[in-house]
């Protein structure tokens, strides 16, 4: 592992694109704790102004707005970029692929061109395990075939390829961090997940727990898609990693690039798989109540198991998970949902 010499690099200005979103808003706090000065660009189409910490400047604009980006780079003396501005709903990407290619590829290229025009040479990119599609082997290492099965995953893979091309042509330094299942919230419950619509399992389960606590189970039932997979209990296995552990990896990746280390992609996961039924049971323990659900047929394209091999991030970045045991993940998420039942609208 390289000597990242983090202390000498603090005080720099980091442009966080999509900084009002779930993962990025936790990264902002980690950057501040490390002594960096983040600046946020976010059009608030899915992010939340209240997720941005006090004192952090928020420029309300799309990364596809070259003029707005030029002004930020010129006025804020940006030293590096973290890029989180992607549409990320798999089903929506299948129904509206143009929306995903325009933003996740087209607008992201506008960002790269603005970086190049202002001599900014390092970018940490929020990628996804979706680039692997349905893996042939589990756990999944970074050398597994890139074979996405939906437009969302393809746009992530295409932008990773673009980063490599920009490195070869212009000397760009980049790290693509391939998340598995981001989960959890700030440990005190001050910020957390607030998606509309919500598609992630843990918040869906905990919202049902809140309804059960209130004695009102409104809306669509919680559904478990597929009970006949070749897994210990017949439901899908997924790798959940705490959002704060993801946040620490971004700062480490930035310092890794500044140390002159080679660009590339790295998996971020807990290296353990938990089934859907295990997640529901763990949520019932934390919430101290039964959470009803219904069984439903499998969804097309859902692999039986997605579990990371994250040894590359450990070796290269010195990254370690500190909060990714299932109890901590769910307890932190429960604090957030219980204290913010309407999300950032509360």
C-alpha cells in the first residue's frame, strides 16, 4: 500500500457531483472530517438540500450544464472530483434507456471535458456491481467478466471505459468504486436513505416496521421475490456494506490517486451474503416487532447471489469495513427511519 501522506493533502477543494444524494451526503461528512473543502453540484432531481451539511456550498445545476461547471471550476479552484450523478433505477433504465444514456454517459462526458479544460486530473467515480450482470462465480472479483444485463449497468461500464480512454489520452487519474449493496445511515440517525421510489430492501422492510409500530399497514405489501433459489433458505443473497464504510473508501481512493498510484476499478463490499429472509429477521429483531411480507415470483434477471471479493481495495487503499456488520447497518438505518418517517421532508 502506498504512503498516501493524507495530512499534506488536506485543505483541498473537492467537487462532489451529486452531493445531495444518499451515499454522497455521507461522503461529504467524511471529507469534512478529513479536512477537505467539498463543493457540491446537484440538480436536486433525486437529492435533498437538507442532506448537505451546513457550510458546504451547493450549486444547483446539472453536470450536463457546461457553463455552470466552468464557473465552479474557475471560481472554486477545484483540485479533484467525486462523481455520483447517475440515474440508478434498474427497472426505469429498461423502460427509458435514453434517459440513462443521456445522463450517465452524455452528461458525465461533459464533466470530464470541464475537468480537462481546468487541469483537474483526478476523479473518483461511483460505479456499481451491476457491471458484472449475472456472475458465473461468487464471490465476484474485479477480473470477472463485465457483462451488464440492463441499461443502468451498461452505462456504468461504458463510463468506466471512457475513464480509461481519458487516462490514455490525457493522463487522467481515476478510481471506479464498484459498490455492492449500500445500506445503513449516519450512526446518530441524522441522515440516511430517502429515495422516491424506494427500491432497496432494508428501507422497504423498516418502513413496514414503522407502519406495524403505528398499527397501520398501508399501501402495497412487502414482497419477497423468489423463494426457490439455490440458496440456504431459497431467497436471494446480497452483500450489504455500510454507507460510512463506502464513504471512507472514497477519501482513501482520492489520496491513493494523489500518491501517483495506478488507476482502476475496485469492489466495495462486505464479502458476506445475507438472504432476504435474514434481512427481514434482523430488522424484526432491531424493531422488536413482526414484519409481515408476501411471497412473489422471481423477478427477471435477479441473480441468486451477489457477493463481493474486496481484497483489491484492502491492499491498494488500506480500506477496512468498520460498520458493516448487519446489526450496525440495520440499527443505524432504524434510527434514521424512526426519527425521519417522511425522510428529509420531516
